[in-house]
C-alpha cells in the first residue's frame, strides 16, 4: 500500500503563528524581541506559501493564455477574466508580503543556533 503524504498547509501555519509575534507600543512587529523558534517557523511557512502562490499564479496564467479563444467566442465571459485578474492581484500582494516577512525573520535568526 502506498502511503499518502500529509498535506502541507503553510498558509494556515502562517496564520496560526503570526499572533505569536510581539508588537511595540507603536503596533509594529518587534522582530528582535521575538522568540527565534517562532521566527524560523514563520519564515518557513512564509517561504512555502510564497512558492506555492507563485507556482499557482503561473499555472493560472498559462490557463488564461490558452483560454483566449473561449473568451473570444463568449464561452467564458469577460467578467470571469476580470475577477480572476483581481484575485491574481491580491494573491500576488500576499506573496510579496510573505517574502518580506520571511526575509525579516531570516535576518533576525541568521546567527541563531538551537541547542
């Protein structure tokens, strides 16, 4: 029998771990005061989320490029393409945010060596 891989849920991990970050009185994330183990988990979840989003957006782009005849003949209406465009825009912004979060977390843990 073939064992099934456990599905990764990096975005859920990201959302579960983000509240563990301390904030300053100005409501900014205090990366220097954060637990390094939390930062490492967040960096990994953010990087995996970003990579998943980028691969998915590329796949959707490929599908859209090949669907132009269906848009031209009215099988797929222009409103559908517009909604996908807005979705892709928001997803891309999330990917950018993940990259920034991962970079900041990695910077703060560059010299961290767990015992």
